[in-house]
C-alpha cells in the first residue's frame, strides 16, 4: 500500500493536471474569441465594401435586389470597377468567364450605355441555371447570353489545362473580357488559359479585367502574361481580392490615367 506521502503526492499531481487542463481550455477559448474580433483593417475593408455596394446600387439603379456579394461572388468594389470600365469604354461585345452577380452588373451597365451584349461562359450547370433565371428576373435578357461551357482538356505550351469549352462561342471580336473563373480549385493557375486561348478573339483596342489577383496563382498568371503578351499595358485596381486591368490599343490609353 502507498504511504500517506505517496497518496498526497498522487492527489496533488492529479489536481495539478486537472488545473493545467482547465487553464489550457480557458486560454484556448479566450484566444479563439480574440481571433474573431475584427481588426481595424477588417472594419476599414467592410466600410469600403458597403460604400462600393451603395454606389453600385445608385449608379446602376437596380429595381430588384441583387445576390449577396460575398464568398465566391465578386466583391462590391470589383463589380464597381468593372461597371466603371464599361461606362468609360462602352463596349458593344463583352465576354465573361464565370457567371453570377457580375453578369447582372455587366448587363445593367450595358443597358445604361444604350446597348451591347455580354456572353458569359459558365461550366457549372447549376450556376448556369441560376444566372439565366437571375437575368430573366431583372428583365435583362436583351443584353446577355449565358452559355453552358463545360471544362475540357487543352494543351498550352506543353502543359495540360481544364478550361471552358469554346464550341458554342460565336466567332466575333470582344472589346472587353472579364475573368472571374474557373475556380482556383480546378487546378493550378486555372485562369491562365484565358489570354492564350482568347487573345486572338479580342479587338485591337480592348480591356481585360481580372479578379482575385491577390492570390498566388493569379500573381504567377500575370507574370506569365507579361512575358507572353507585351501589347497589353497593366493597370492595378485597388480591390478587396485584388484586380488588374490589362489595356490594349491607343483608344484605351486614357484609362491609365483614370
């Protein structure tokens, strides 16, 4: 049988172990709560997004509510920049990669400009249906064509990519290209094929607007584009997720000073 001293030692060790475990749980709980407290940077960004959302509604005058602009959707500041380029360049033909709220914004901006059409490529059948219904609800069908374009295999400079099928894309030139797809989860540098496969379908004077350029894949994508497409001039647009406009043609040089 253990001695009294040994028994007391065991009791003390059990007590200390329990106290250490309780302290660990308490500290962990406090740390988790502190990690969820918004920082000044978070609050500043929230204000900018709310301000951009309000300006977007005022500028475009939607008669119905638009989908939530969080998560995978384009952020309000990106959509505001996109509509701004449309109002400045007044493109007749816009090509969009990845549909959703951005399709609605582009279509409404074109309507306010007096005409034009956006063709949106969407690989996901559910999103394709949702966007088609969204456009119908807002009465913007005269300005939009949504194409279901499943991802298929391409070989570009010896590398394999899964990217939108261009089978149903009309053989026309586009004055603007908006890139917000495919999702990064599909593969590394998932959006890189946009320019290699579409540069020849863009007008001599055009604007390419790319979202999510703060991500590593998009940073690498832009570096490759700089090396491969030297006729485009790059303009950084301060947005929540990062945005870069690539401008080609003397007629659009004025955008660099905007």
